[in-house]
């Protein structure tokens, strides 16, 4: 593993803690504050604004939403629901209101989860004008004790032409071939979905820039709004991305300590899928392999027909598959420095495997004479024959067509374990790189 | 299911009852009477006659066989075996005889089944001149008690140049693409093999003509003699059939109440195989999947090398796999209105699946915005995301290459369940049909 | 099976017994004596000499090694280790020495197997100058009782420019297509690895020459040194071999009575692999299927990238997988006439399957009328239908693309069992051979 202590885990967790209170949505100042925070970490991050009304394939960039205050007060003026106490209390994209209404009418605008009586749900209405409040079901039941009460409902929000905001960071490599890292920054005050994703992505971006200095590939790293963000971005860039992208990952739900998850690309057989599965098999104790039918984030766009990018996801607890998902229970206590660091390191392994993934060809017909190069024992005993066997197998499959990942799959080994063998064979000019 | 009550089952069973007494063979008046009966039901059925001696690939149309009477009488003139009592008493294609012979000689011309002592076997000798009688083994053992008796053997039959007769019904659709339904009408007085086949075929033909009025495909429906009938027909039509046929089915053994059976085409992966398996999985409680090595009817010709039509079989109890097969026990009590109706409905489903099987392409890159069209909930809650998920999956695989059957296989769903989704997406111009 | 008694087994075992005392190595007079012995059996065997220093791909033919005497004597002149008693006492390619040394120094040059205290190990040092003796671990422990003793170490060997020697036998067939049989003759005084290999190969060569007189294929039969021998041979012949070889086998470890073994080619799907697996399934009670990763002999060269020959191995106990391997315990008692004969017969079956493996096409569209040719019962009863069914299946797959081996795999039968059917169908002109 890369870091000997868990400082990177604590760093990521601190970032998540700093960003947790911000009220993010798919547009608005919460997104801008979040991107500004990451620009401090990643000075090369470019922040783009896209005007409301801009078309993107079948979609149109919606009006921008901002909110400064919202509450429900009883007849005595007590704020019984207060947006200042939790961002999730407000339905995302709620329109402004300032009205006194009976409980019966208020109740139609309340959302709660009977099965999770202590959780505030995360509810949005991006594309239809609504207003609403989210509360625990316990509170809602208490309010229902007093059906005759009247309430002052106040939402100080604006819904008006503005911008969709996103961050883009291109870290160039030697090659035009690209690896896509895409994360989203549109959820308010939830830790695993979504803060864990951008925090791991930012840490990876620092590592790629500063430590992966010999990188072959170019990295396209996106901090965007889910769905409309990726759709807009693809509408601008899909042709170049389709040409250059050799692997991509959607980074989300990476912070908890539970077993890992993997959601494949549409075909399931891309380089991204190969390295994700190898890294998970080798570097975690276990993981759940979902199918493409279980997808739920921006791979929906990246893998759509005609776009067809090789994008999969490595997660801890998958969105939709843990009870805290999309509620106030997905808070900072649900993620941990250790959980974040585990995801970060698995992604590092994926990237390292891709960086090292080259098509090799043996420079000689038949086996080379390893013994004269000190790569094979020159005393032949019963035991000696197996010692250099992995090296022999690597040469046997280095036919100028199989890349290192494919060779490792044929050998039943972890591709990362082949690196010292490749290094030795390259040093002795027994392998050559095949340009592709 | 199509019919709310079982009137169609009773109708088919009545047809089988009407046709049961006729002495059919591979040629002759029994075939003509049977075809005339179906022409009453299907006025467009064309009845063709092919002269004896006509060549068809490696075969030659044999002489026509007709029989009016046959019996074995004892010395007192008692008819101890009487063709009038059961058509199966006579070996098919028996030559005429009128002779008094000792039991020892008669016994050489008797056929019975020691393992099924109460069954009269079905025996034929189409291509070698013979005569013979089939009886229960119980009767044969009784006759053997009197080895010295002499018997009058009488067969009033003719074997002479005549015709091979078959019925052909072409029901045109919008497209030249064809679906083949092939059944055989050459077995005397047996209910499951073969009367169930032509009765289900006739009911399907009525339904295709009258109710499947919006059909895309053309239907080629054959009532033929097994083997020589299909070989002759292919020798005349195989080039056009090879060009147009997208799926075909041999219809036989469809009347009993036992578990369903499926015999694949030679490759096992044709459209016919796909829909047969989907319909059986979805609309029956269970079925036995045989291999192509278990085939036994006209798919032997349709799937032969160089012909290579995409033809499989959906059955109830498969020929050769039930003890009543090819005996007098395969009588009208072995089939039932419910059994016939089940097969009829599975075949309807196969046909409907093919009719609806189109290659679609999403009209937009990335996912379309379903919400603005009322196809996706515009309030995003924990539960809402799965509601429109099948629609999303359908779009995700609508890449202009996969047809609906292939998409449903990738989605792990029944293709029939996708029809309302396809309808909705077509209405909103979110899918387009790809011409192939 | 070919031979009704086991005379061929005894013959092969006698050959092994005659050859057992010779001190073979990768070069030298032991190899020449061995090849001379086989030239007596196979007069057409050509013996080739290749000068030391000759380059072969990444390798260079080493100096020739010969040895006449070697011993270790105690201070009383008693020979306590004597090469005359067992060839394995000397490390292969030991340089000459004549010196009195203390036990402490001698011990550094001794090799034994603590886990097999009664076995003399087989040790070599072909490519680095060394000297050494191999003894049982029991003897070594006894010598260690007397650590102060001094010993006279004497090795009468020569290591000097000379030749690499190998034997080559080409048995022509009607076609230029070739079957490769490759065995090695470089191990001293061990019976299963390697004498069983050349003895079975020689018996097969006699049989091919004398009894397989109608053979289609040309046979390239090599008696070579492992590794350097096959590498040199390929460096001279790989282009013609790549062009002509349709199947090949490395013959080794074929003499014991244990369960059979199979090591596939690199792809695992060549004609050699198909026939090896069919012959083993049909003609042995069981076999262990290894993977290409378990390989260890000259298939390492034949299957290397760029060479890519279709070569696999059929063995009894596989090299490295039995405790006697590469020790003095792999002696003449470890192999048996029955064990050798079993391997010989499996290889005969492999060769016969290849000789008979032709691509056939049915000469008629639809099924031919087998009945009129006496190939199908002309009385159709419940039982008769299955009798000619294998013949029908064979015709059904004879599409001009599948060869007989592929057809047998589709039919789930042993290809050898199809030969009488093929013969009958050819006689009746119902199949034709497709040139390829």
C-alpha cells in the first residue's frame, strides 16, 4: 500500500467535514463553494459555468436554485422545522413561499420515512416546481397529534436563469490516451453519497499530479453534477473522449468501512473492468460484484449507446444498497479515514495497473536462455525448475497481442505481481514493447 | 392468455375427434379427406398433388396406397382382426392379399408389443412391399394357444402410381420475411402424434389470418407428410425459404397435459430457439430442454446442411418419450382441450414475440429526460429511482444492433414484458426502428 | 487395441533395459550410442551433428561433455562414491578434477535429498562450470560422522568443443501435412523420464512405417536433447514446420502403470489436443488434465510465441508429479511392459484419429434415403428409429465445414466409433471429402 500511515485518510475525512455543511444542489452557490474548496487543493482545477437554457442532447440546463433560509413556525413563532439546522429539511429546488397554512395543507408538503423514523430523507424536484420539507417520521407523527394547528411556512429561495457549474482538471501524460475519473458534487450534507467521491478523487488527482510523474496517460478528472452535468459535458466532449479514453471510473460511495462493491461497464469486459476486478480481488478481502443493471450514477451516460465509454465503478457500500443512503443518517460518522483510504488505495492500484499495462513481445523465438543472464538457476535440481516459472509463463504469452492484464488473466496471477518480472526482462532486452 | 375461456381448446379437440377415424398414410385418400376437412376451416388452404415417381433430392415420391378393407378370419368365418375396428390393425402400405394360411405363416406377419400387452402398435413399410397386421400382444398370445389353426387373410388395398398430397397456406404480411409453421398429417388414428399438431396449426392459422391483422411477417403454413412431404416441398421451395425464413416451428405432439418439451434447431441459437425458450420459461410451469440429437420430425430436413432453416419444436410429451407413442393408446383420451390450448397459447406467444421483435436505436445520445415526458417520477425519492429502471435499461441496450429479444436476454426479463415500455418510448420518439 | 498380446510392451521394455546403463547428457558419446541403438531399430533414422558454438535463436550450442570415470576415495583408497556404479553419482557436465580435499570442502560439492534418504538425485550444470557428486542422503549423513576425513576426488571428464547430436526420421505420407513426434534422449539412467519416451516413439515409428502404409500425413520424428536440441532444430526448420504441422506430441514419461496425464498446447484447442483428449477419454480409465502452465518439456519451445505449433503431451505420471522423478528411484522397475504398451496404444489412437480426420459434406440436400440402400430398417416400428440415428447425426453435421473430430464432439461420441459409419456412407456416395 502507498501510504504507511493513514494521514491521507484523515486528510480526506477532514475535507469531507469541511464540505459537509454546504447546501449543494445541481446548480447554485453550494456547488461553487464546493468547487472553490477543491480549487484550493487542486490549483489547476478549471471551473466552468454553463447558462441556464443551454441544450445538451435531450436535456436543457435548468434554472439556477439558491436558498438562504427556510422554516416552518407554529402559531407561537417557534421554528419547528429549520433549514439552518439541516440542509436536508428542504426539498431540493423548492420554490419560495411565505404563507400561513393549516396542518392539513402543510402535511401534503412533508416527506418522511415511516420505516426509518429517525431519518430525514433527501428529496428533490429539479424539473417540476414544488416546495416541501423533509422531517423525521417521528416528528411528523407528533405534528399529526395537533391536526387543527396552523403554520407559517417560509422559504427564501430563488429559481432563476443562472448557471450550471462544474470543475474540470486535465493532467497531461506522455500519451493522448486518457483515463477518466468522474465524481459528482451535487448532494447536500451527505457523507458517503456524495462527499466521499469528490474527496477521494481530489486526493487521487494530487497523487497523479505529484507522484505519478512518469505517467503515460492523460487524466480527465471531472467534478460535476450527476446526470445533467455529465450529459452536458458529454455533449461538448464525447467525440474526443470516445477517441482517447482507455478506461474510466465513476467515483462515489467510497467512504464507509463495509465490503467493497463493483458495478461493471455495459459490456463488462473493458480495461477498466479488468483492473477494477484485479485490484479488488488482490487488495480487498471481499467485494460484491453487481451487474450493469444495478448501475445508478453517471456511468448511465458514459456507457449509453453511441457514447460507449469503458467506465465502471468501484465503491464501498453501493448507492441504494445501504439503509443510510439518501437520508440524514449518511452523515460524517458513516464514513471513516480508514474507509476512505481503502477506496483511495484500490483506485491507485487500478491506475497503476493501467499505467503499466503494455503489450509486450518476446524478442526471441523459443524461450530465451535465462540462465546466462542470472534469471534462472544454473544448477538444475528437482526444485529449481519452478523458481523462474512465472517468468517463463510471462514470456510464453508475450506474443505481441496480449497486454499485461490479459497475460496475468491467462496466468491466473495478479498483474501487479508481474511488474518485477517485466522490469527484469526489459532490462535484459528479452521483452519489447509493441506500439498500439 | 388470449382466450378467456377454453372454447378454442374444445374446438381443437373436436377437430381431432372428427379426424381421428380417418386412415391416413403418407399418400392416399385419408390424406385428402384430412386436407379437405382443414380446407373447410381454412378456405385459403391450397391442396397440391405430386405424381408418384417425382424426384425430390435423394428421394422419389412413392406409389399411392389406398385401403378399403382388411381382416383375418378364422375357419368359422369370425373376423378375429378387423381393420374396420381400428386403423392401426393394418401395417401401413400393406400390399393386397386374399389367402388361407396356417397360423405359423400368419404369425410372421403379426406385430405386437410384449411390454405393452394391451396396445396395438403403429407399423409401416412405405418403401418395401410387405403385408402385415398389428394386434395387442394379449391377443397374439391367445392365438398362439391354437398353433394348428388356419386363417383367411384378406387385405383390399391398392398400391399404384398416384399422388403425394399436401396442403399449403401462405398468409401474407407487410414484409417478405417469413415464419414457417410445419405440421404433418400422415398418421392414422393417433391423437397426440399426429392429430394434435395439425389441429393446433389450423387454430393458429385462423388466429394469424383474422386477429393478427397488423402482422409484419408472412406465414408459410404446411400440412404435409412427414419426411417425403417436407423433402419434396424443400426441393421446390428451399431457395426462397432460405432467403426469407426468420423462424420456423415443427408442430407435433401438442395435445396432452404433461410437461412441455423443446427440441432446438441445429445451431440452437436462432430466433425460433430464443422465442421458444422465452415463451416456455414465461408461460409454462416447466419444460424439458432436449438437444438437436433428440430430434425426430421434419426439422431433420429443415435443419439439414445446405438447407439450414432456423426451425425448432415446442411440444408437450415428445415423440418417442411417452409410452403411448405410436400405439393405439395414443388415442383421444390422451389429449385434452386444456392440453391443446396450452400449446396453442405458447405458440401464439412465440409468434407475438417474433412480430414485436425489432431492432431499436435510442434517438438521443445519453439518457433521454424521461421526467419531462411523464415517464419518470419528477420527485426524486429513495423509492422512485427503480420505477422507470426497466425503461432506462431498455434504452441503454437500444444500440441499433440488439433486437428486442436480445435486449430482453441481457436484461434477464421476458421480452413480452418490454412491449408496453417500447410502446411508450416509440410514442415519445425516444426509440427509432432500425431497418435491417 | 492393436496388439493382441503384450509383445510390443516387452520389446519396448527390453530396449529401455539395453539403454538404461548408458550415461547420456545433452551432448557426448552417450547420446551417440543411444541414437546408434535406435538406428538399428529404425534404419532410416538420420543422425545429425551440430558444432559447439553454433547459434540457435538466443542460445549457443555448448561444448561437448564426455566422462570415462569418476569416484571419491577415502584415505584407505576405498571408492566410497563410484560413477561406475550409477551414472547419477556425477553432476552432469562436471569438469575434471583430481585432488585430495577435506570433507568440509567435499561436502559443498555433494547433493542429496533429505526427504528421500535412499534416492540419488539427478543434478546437472550445463551452462556453468562446476563439479559435484550426487549420493543418497543416508550415505551423506554417514560421511558427516567423520568430518575430519580427507578424500581423493577424481573426475575423468572432458569439456571441449565438439557437437550436439540428434536423430531425425521423416516418414513421408501422401500429403505434405505433418505430424510431429518429439522425444528426448538426454537423461542418464532414468527409466520413465526419459527412456520411456524414445522407446515408445521408436515403436510408433516402426508401426507408422510398416503398418500405417495408407497414411495421409508425413511424420517428423525427432530424438533430440531437451531444450537446446528442440531450440536448435526449430531454428533450422520452424518455417516449414509452421507451414505443415497439423498436430504434434512431446513423448515423455510414458512407462509407468499410473493414471494418464495430459498437458495441453498453449491455446488448448488444437487438433492434437482434441485427439489426445478423445483417445484418453475413450481408451483409458482416467487421466489428469493439466494446464499449459504445468508444461515442462519441449512444448515450451514448440508452443512459444512466433513458433505456435499445435503440440501437446500425453503421459502416464507427469514429470515433476511423482516422487521418483529425477532420482535413481526412476529405474527400470518403475516402468513396465504394460505401462509402456498403454501409452503406445493411446498414441496409436491419436494418430489414427488424425489420419481419419477429414472434412465431409453430405452429397444431397435433406436427409438421404438410407432405407433403399439397406442402411436404415425399412419396417418402421417404435424401436427402429434409433438404430440408424448416429448415421443420421453424422450426415446432419457433415456440412463441409466440420471435420470428423468436430462432428464427434457435437455428437458427444468418440470419433473412432464413427469410422464404420463414414465407411458405409462413403461407399454409398452419401458423403464426399472436402479438400482443404
